[in-house]
């Protein structure tokens, strides 16, 4: 168990660095690595993938708060979009945890693998969405925006990500400048993480075969160990993004997330 307590902060340091470097939520790395760690240390026989999802979702919250504050200070959040998306995002994220809790590890792992392939494709296709220039912001009416938020929240909770992969291109396509789309996506990431965490807490609360120091599907030593170091290394990753050949590294990272997700899928199929 001492080995696990050492590996969790190390995982947090790596995921924070990668998140800062590539702008992709740490769940892409956290979920498959946590799944492997939980299997390796026999923390649970029935709920390994669910624990990985819930723990990853909870570990995102501190980073989401820090990111939101940083973008808000720079005036980079378009709050009309956030207010429109937030109700649907909260509902979608919370509801998706009920779906996840009633799925076996195999279909959950398959969904995660497919979604990581989509993320990798986006990473390889282009570094980031193109600027929208001086286009007029054209958000749909509130009911449609809330519906979009429900979809973003549901997919994000099932994959334990902050939603930026979906939110940034959507807001950019509606006319928001790229920096504002990223800042608004950071603001949206907080309700995703909070609603998803609450859902995984709720749905796992009365389940059996959960490890000590867990509440529902959230393993608190994992949350604390990951969050403590990811908060320190995420700014470093953002700084390195301006100095390193990110184009080459992005392609390697795309390969990494697919291989990790594939390894997670094969591991759950073999369990």
C-alpha cells in the first residue's frame, strides 16, 4: 500500500503536466492508470473502472477551480454561454453517473476507448480549433443551449473528463474567439466535475466491495494524492507549451492516450 501512496502523487504530477502542455483534461491519463493501479493493488473486484471514473472526476475539481479563476481574472469567460450551458451540463453529468453505475466494466472501458480515439484524432487533425476572427457570437436559444450542455455533461461524466474537448470546438463554432471559448470551457468544467463527482458518490454509496477510505466510487487517497501534485505541475506544462515542439509531442500524446485506453479495455476484458 505504501507503493500505491507513492504512485498516486506521481500520477498527479504527470497528468497535471500533460493537461497544461496539451490542454486536454487529465482524465485521459488518470482513468486508465487508476484502473491499472486499482487492479494491481486489489482494491476492488467489482468496481475498479467505476472507482477510476469517480476518483478521476473528483480529482479534477481543484484544477477546474484554479483554471476558472485564472481565466476569469483575464476576462476570458463568456458568462452568458456558461449560464446557458450549466443547467444542462449539471443534469447530464449527474444523470450519466446512473448509467455508468449500471454498466459492467467492459462496456464502460469500450466507451472510454472509443472516446479516447476521438480525442486522439482531434489532436492529430489540428493543434487546436482555428480562430473565429471577428465573427458575431451566435448562441442558440436557452433551451437548445441547455440541451447541448446535457450532451457535453453526459459524455464528460462517462469518460471522467472536464469537457474541454467538446465545449471548446462547440463555442468556437458559435463565434466565440478561441481564447474566450477556452476560458468559458474552463468555467464549464467545474460544474461537470462537481455534478459528476456527486453522482459517483451517490451511486456507489451503498455498494459492497469498495476499498477503505472511499465514499461511493470516490477513493479519497487517490483524489488527494493526484490533486496535490497536478495543481503544481499544470502551470509548468502550460509554460513548457511555449518552449517545446508541441506538434511532435501532441502526436506522441495522441498515441499514448489510445494505448492507455486500449490497455484498460484489454485488462477489463481479461479480468
